[in-house]
C-alpha cells in the first residue's frame, strides 16, 4: 500500500460516496506500481455494498479515467479477478460528476485519507448507495397516512390492492394530505351513489383525488318514458302498452 496512492484516491472526484469507497479500497490494495486484483466480492464486503453495485461503480471509474481494468485468467483458461491499474499519474478528462479533478497533492493542514473501515463519515452529504432502505420515519408516516385514507374512503373493498397502490399515489399527489382530503370530499359528495362508488385501489390509481364534484343525478322518472306511457295509454281497446 502506498500513502501517495491513498492521498490521490482521497482527493479524486468520483461523484458519489460509493465510487469513492471502491476507489479507496483499490488504493489500499495497490502495490508500488498502483495495481491490484481484489475480487468484486472482496470490494463489496469492504464497502458494505452489493456486488452488482460495485460492478457498476468499477465501470464508472474506468469510464472517468481513474482506473484501467485488465482481465486475468487461470491456468485452465477460466476467468479470475481482474487486475486494476489506478491512473493517478495520467491526466484523464473531468470526473464522473463533470467537475475538474482536484490535485493529488493535499493542501497543507488537510486531513489524512479516510481509512477503508470508516468510509462513510457521519456528516457526509454525498450520494448514498442505491441499496439504502427507506427511513423508518418515512415508512411509518406512509402507513399512518394510508390508515387515515382508509377510514375516510366510503368503500372498504380490497384493502391489500389499495395499500399496494398507496405509495405511488402519494408520490403522484405530492403528499398524503391531498389524497385524504380528496377521499373526504368524495365520501361527502351528495351525488355519489353507493352502488357506483369506485374501489379504493381504482380511485387511487386513477388519481381521482383531483376530480371535480360528481354531476347531479337526474330527479324523477325519465320524461321520454313518461310521454311513451301516456301515448300508449290512449291505444285502442284501453290497454296499457309499454
């Protein structure tokens, strides 16, 4: 491991925490020629990411000109882990994020490279790995919002389907309150007929919270039918023909 290589990896602009973590691990394994060949599984374990994510990040780093990959083969012709050459002496184009590269020599008083075991500082605001789960607070708020919607909606049918459609509906509406308010309006609409009330999942998928009030229902019998009955009542024989 070369201290200069670690400093270079620390200062290289990669565009994300995940790619920076991968580059630091490669720098830790690198020999004096700035080459190494850890497996993708080893890199994934060191950076606490999936192998699939690491594979994509290695491709991004190569495209940005930060490393070069060389395929290696076993004696029987089978593939083994690639060899990675860190291109810290080259002058590649701008990094993944599109910003100019930082110099490899640290400024006086700058901190030492972050050790591979502590790659995600607690106050980091960089991009997080794609596998980050939804925060518990957000999930709890989403679940509580669905319960409010379910109690407000005038038809309790197919709750599982409605629950599955709920997250997409919340994103489309821009918030929970919009949907709950729409469900309350729909429930209180005097022109809503219980026989024709939409299933909650259908209502959510169709974004009906944005619909205007229902049109008034026709009152009394159909005038056209009344005229037909009156006409037939005068038929010969005094019989009522419908």
